[in-house]
C-alpha cells in the first residue's frame, strides 16, 4: 500500500511542474496579501486574518486546476501564458 501511495505521488509530481502549481500560488498569494494589507486596516492582534484569507483564496484558485474542475477557462493557464509576455 505504501508503494502504491508513493508511486501515485511521483506520478502527480511528474504531471504538474513548478509553473503549474507553485508559481501561480505564490503570485496569487502575494497579490491578495498585498491588497488586503493596504485595504483592511486590521490591528496587529488580528494580522493572521490577512494571512489566512490570502491562503484560502489562493488554494481556492489552485485546487480546481489540479483536480481538473475548471472547464474551458482555467485561470492558471491564463497566468502561465501571460507571465512571459509581462516579464
């Protein structure tokens, strides 16, 4: 059973690259955190709220891409196609 899980994780790692998951996650997380940092004036005691909000919204964007739940319009594909043109 452990071997089956390991092979499944290796197949998942090979099917998704750095640009499919990690880079869009970091980009979306940073943008959302910067926006919430400027817009929401939260005291230092509740600073974790901005972090959790950014994390949840980033994961809500990445997980449907990984599971294939997006239809024809996949925001991660749009990000991956636009990054070379922007940079």
